[in-house]
C-alpha cells in the first residue's frame, strides 16, 4: 500500500488549523482547529469525517503549539488515523512568506527552516508561528517529509517591473522591499478551477481572481501564470479588507506620525487591525455591514460603497493588464457568499464585457458556478476556494514525484 495521507497544518500565533486528507481520492478524513493556545480557555474542535462520528470539543488550557499538536495527534489516533500510521506520506505546512527564495513547495530541512526563519522580518506576525508548527511536526514525525507551501509562491512569476516599487533601487534591494503577494495557494487553486469550469486548460484562459475573505486580494492570471496581484510587501496593500485599509497614500503614515503623534507600532496596528470595514463602520463582518446598510445605516452603506469602488478599480486595472479577460471569479467568505457584493462590483462594467445573471447570482451553492448570462463576453464565476486541498496536493505531488 502506498502512503497517500497528507496532514495539512496552518499554524497561527495562537491557533492551529488542520486537515488530514487522503490524496488517493482527495477526500477529507478529519478537520479541526485548536485556538487560544497559551490561554486558560484553549479550545480544540475536531470533526472525524472519515468515521462519520460526532464533532468533538475539548476545552481547557493548552500551553503551547507542541501541546496543541499532541492533542490533535491524540484526537486523530482515537479515530484510527494516528500520525504514526505508515499511510501518512507528508505533512504540508502553510508558510506565509517565502521571500524571493521560495517559489515552489519545498521539502523542509535544517537549511530551509533557517531560511524561513530569516524571513521573519518580512512577516513578523506569521512566519514565527509557521516555524513553530514545523518544528513541532518534525519532532513528531522526523521520518516523513515536511513540506512548506508558501502563500507568496504563486506570485513569484510577476515580472520585475510589476514587483518593484518606484523607490530608490539600492534601498529596495538592501531591505528586500518589493511586491510579493499573498493568498497564492487560493489564487492558484481558484484560477485552475475556473479554467475547468469553462471547459478549458489553464494555459488557455486569462482570469481575474477576487479572493474576498477577511483578508482580500485580487490577481491577474494569464494562461495559468500570475502576472499581477494586489497585495505587496505585506498583506496590507490593495483591496479594502475586514480590518486592513488596503491602498492609501503612504504620506498618511507621515501625517499621522507628525501631526497625530502616533508611533510606528500604533499606525501599524491602526492600518492592519482597526481599518478596512471595521475602521469605517465598526463591523468587519460583511454580513453585518450588509444588514446595517440595508436598514439605512449611513456609515455601513458608505463602507460598502468604498469596498465595492476599490474592487471595481482592480477589475478595471487587471482588465488593462491582461488585455483579454475570459473570466472574473469571486472566492472566499465574502466572494462566495455575498451576492450583493458581486452584484455591485460588476454593475456598470458592461463596456468591459461583464454582465450578471441576477438569478444565478442570488442562488446559494457550494459548487463552482457561472453567474453571467451566456452572451457575456467575460464569464463571471463563483468558485469556492480550498487552500488546504491545494497545500495537500502540492505537498503530495512533491513527495511522490
Ligand atoms: P474568510 O476569511 O474567507 O473565511 O472569510 C470570512 C468573511 O466572510 C467574514 O468576515 C464575513 O464577512 C464573510 N462572510 C461569510 N459568510 C458571509 C455571508 N453569508 N455574507 C456575507 N459575507 C459573509
């Protein structure tokens, strides 16, 4: 029997999300999450999909990532899916920042781990947690490959003139300042799934992917290759997000420091955690924004309009970048579920070849689907993203090559 299981780990600073997949049939055997690691109120939620058993929940302190992963291993073992199984082929780790070094999934050895650690200054919130997850998983199963799958990798194909900021080249080089892009596994998965939906090969289609979750990013994908994306050095650039501002005049920062007396850390926190929808109207959840806007709440209505305006600008910009667009595709929490956002983003873009089938747009479904009328020159689609499956597929492909 060949080992065909892959454990996917997405380690955050105080959480670990995990999925165990069987790549023989791409099925999910178990999924779960540990949150509030290091607090008294840690919580583990485990869904044993393979056995069809009930969802299990564990409450109580889980001290650190090592304890968290051991608790996950115990849950999996209770389902007969222990991590000591010879059927486990690899562990796939989501790693947020791969810098310019990592442009493809990579089997982790000491040197690779050191390199991921050296990228911490570029992703201070994410890479340290990713490193911890890798260390703990390596200690648990040193004998199987641990594979890093980078959020930045899909965007490594951006041309240098697209990736560079128009600043002093020597300063940019010294401090690794350039556009990297994020959500890469999602953009890769969704752009390919969109080609499939259109009955074409990825090489044949040009797609604008709108990944609209709590974080949000757009990408322009030509023939399966990313040519531009909206996030930059960090995930702060681009679209309006749940709590991030997206694009703004960099001079806002100088102004807030000089005139507002704010520190760099305060401005960092303001723009990353207290801006976007939350900053504009007090809610970062699009469901709440839509509900309030529907009731005539002005701040929520304006926040929605700002969100949509930015989206339209990126659709227009990426239409220009690609020249010919075959599909605009919506994905992630907002993109998959918020019909009013899709409706408003596409409205008035008929000259760009975009149109909506309003009934199809309003229907709820978990399946990839077209929401444009047949006559539309550019297809509009909704494609649920699946970053865990993509990480597992990339890791599995690498270790079975
Ligand atoms: P994600 O980061 O992809 O998990 O997306 C999370 C976001 O999706 C949440 O913050 C919500 O704003 C949004 N979301 C989820 N369900 C809906 C829905 N039914 N309508 C509008 N927004 C939704």
